[in-house]
C-alpha cells in the first residue's frame, strides 16, 4: 500500500497544512494583451454613475455626483470625442437606457422618467411615477417598463402615456426585464 503524503491526509485539527512549493517561473519579457485598448477619455464634472451606453457613433453617459452637484446626461461622439449635447437632471441621480429608436430614457430618484431625443438631447416627454424611478427601465414592443418602490409602470414609449401600474410588493428599485413577451 502506498504511503499517503501529508497533503493527502484528512485534516483532524492537529496537522498544519504546508503551502505547496514550486520553482518560480522565469520572468516574462513580452506580454500580449487581449484587453481592449483605450481610444480616448472625456472628463465629466462628476462621477459616472452607470456604465456608459454606446449606440452607433454615440456613447451616452450619466453622472451622479452630489459633491460636484453634477447630475447630467452626456452624449459624446465616439469618433471625435466631441460633446454632442448634455441634459441637466437638476441634482437628481439617474439610471440610463438608450434605445435604437432614437430615444434615451432616463429614470430619476424624484420619480420622473424622461424621454430625450438621442440626436439633440431635447426632452420629448416626462412621466411621473409618484415614487422612485432610479432603476433602469426596459423597453419592448413600444412599451417602457419602469420599476420604482413596489410598483411597475407600463408607459407608451413614444408618448409617455401611462398604460397600467402593477403593485409587486416588497421589491425595491428593481430593474424590469422583458424576455419572449414576458415581464
């Protein structure tokens, strides 16, 4: 019968396991990176609160910084790094969802959801949930779903008109998800 090595023995409280020792590898002289390379940077006035949303040649960024009082949606051209437009959220933190239909939907802590024209930053409509709307909304089949507090709101994505409100109970600030026609 082969003798069991120390590291193969079960631990019974009295044995101390020793670290496995290996011979160090020779230092690497060349590295190949598969990580994406930084193409540009843009300095905002506050911290970026959500991951940037790139759509086409534009990246949409939301800042949420109480220290600098910067609560802004930025639209930046990815080719030139020029600012296309900004939209001031008046000191309110926000979520962000950019859709390919040319509208940027932003939900804020004040309970309002804003629909902004993706090309110009002009406000198309505003919908008030009556509570928080800081979870990232979802859009499917022309309907915008907004979570906030214990409610989910269904809003016409083109007009901002309320379709229905549903009480889910107990869920706070959850982002709705739609898959295969199911919310």
